[in-house]
């Protein structure tokens, strides 16, 4: 990222978004789409410059009103920096269900992420073929991500945390020394009491097969 360039303008970060299967929209202070990643372009039929209001037919009025309220709060300086809760799952017209999550990027821009959580009525989930990224560009992607407002962890082969970025500390509220060496799934045990062992084992077994 070049000096004076905001996170919202960073080309490496946009390249990273294009690798994701989740739809990602970068919104400006007027809740207009400044950038849409490949998954968003394919699943939402949106484009840069489009007001988020034009997604009402796709996402529904309640979801769009929620997004606009978050953006307005951010512009007024009332939104917190991390961990904004999503709305209830939204069912699209084709039967797919998505969960919405929002977070600020800089003083003007914010990110809306749409995570596809289920495919109803045997509707195929959208797929994204990642673009090949040269080694030098990949290193820049990692550097930008580590310094960005997005929570990120570095984990070993056993899923234990080796390091976390500042955004992850802000998101979880834990000190770095409390996180190093644990499996991120175990953070639930630090927050919630009496989490059954089989709950943890089942979640880790699921992700270990991915």
C-alpha cells in the first residue's frame, strides 16, 4: 500500500477480496458501492457506483435499511471499530441464504460481507476460481492484510495461533499472550462457560476435513 493511500483504495486488498467466496461490497459515506468483488458481481448483479438501495429487490428492505443505518452511524462517528453483529439470515429469491456482516474500513468507507450459509431448494452455491497471484504480490497481500482493519491470525499445522494482528486483538478483546498457542475455536471456551468437549471436537473435525 502506497503512502497516503487508504485501506479502501489499496489495490492489494481488493485483489485479496477477489479471492474470497463471500460477496464483499465496499461502501462509501452515501452507501454507494465503491467496489464489488468477483463473488458479489456474480451473485448480486451489482456494480460500482450503484446505491445499496438498488439491492432491495435482492436483499429485502429490512437488510438494506440495516446497512444504511450502520453506514450513517459510521459517518457520524457512532459505530464501533469491530465486531458489528449481522442481521438475521437473508433468503434470496433463488433460495440461497446469506448472513450479513458490516465493519468500518476508514473514516469514509465500510465493508459489507455476505456469507452464503445455506443453499435451499438444491440451489448451487456460487463458486469463485481464485486468480493466480505472483509471489511478490502474494507477499504484499499478506502485509496489507496484517496491517488492515480485518482480524487475522497466523496458525500452525495443528491450528494453534502463532500470532495475531492488532485488529484481531481489538475484535476479541484479549491480550496477545492469552491467544498465542490456542486453537481459535477454543476462544469460545474463554467467552462461554460450560462448552461441551464434543462441541469443540465436532467443530474442529469439520474444519479439519476441508
